[in-house]
C-alpha cells in the first residue's frame, strides 16, 4: 500500500522542481532583455543629449546624473528601478520640452519591464509548490524508513544460513550498500551467477 502512494509524491517533487527551474529560466531571460533595453536607452539618451545640445536636465528626468554616467546595473532590483525611472521620466521630459525618446522608446522599455515583472511574479508560486511537494514527501519518510527496515529484516532472516559475503552480495541486489571499517580490506565485487542455458 505504501509504494503506490509514495511514487506520486516523489513524482510531484520532481515535477514541481522542474516547473520552478522553467520559471527561473524564463525570468532570467526577461531580465536580460530588460537590462539590454535599459542600457541601450541610456546610451542613446546620452548621445542624443550631446548631439542635439540638450540641457543635461534631460538626463536627470530619466534617472541619470548630469554627468551622464550610466550606473552599473547588477542587482535585479537596480535594473527594475532604472526601468521604472525611464518610464516615469518620459512624461516629465516631454513636458519640459524634450522630444520623446526612440530606439528604444520608453514604451518599449515598459513592455520589457512588464514582461519581466510577469515572469518574476511566477517564481514565488513555483517556490511554494516545491516546498509543498517536499513537505508531502517528508511526511512519507517515516513510512519509507519502516519499509526499508522491514525488508532488510526479512532478507536477513531468509539469508541467515549464508556466509557474510554471500549475504551482502544478495543485499546489494536490493540496493543496500556496505563500506569497510577502518583497517578492513574492501570486499571484491562478486560477479552475478550466469543463468543456466536450457538443454
């Protein structure tokens, strides 16, 4: 009765873990796209400000210092904050008389930001599903340990008339592992007995 109930629990852990990996991969891909949009936007903004002779206040509207130095965006929160500054700063910059940005536009940055937030928001539920599946599997651990003990006891009793090495050879077939104590010589693996050929 235990094995049929335990297998779905283990499979649920594997499925939840794979699902989380998928969500993290998609989030990382969206973050990379957002970072590219933000970096490109800042570089184009700097060049446009110099080329057109705009006042450096144009940079400030979008979250850059007057020097035009682009911040090193390493943390996810820094990338997201910079994108937010671009989206919110566009209206203020246009209201101040500066032309809207293009290639990329603030709208394109917002699209990338929305995509990142969507994918990022799906990671936490995936984490929850993994924890729930692991909790369910842990609840089965005691039953699994009891089953393994029972199987070992039954096998040990059935093999009691065999010598130690022979007992261990059979037990290894059931997944049991044995290690030599300090100073002991490890046992040589015993080749399985070939099946008899019908005459």
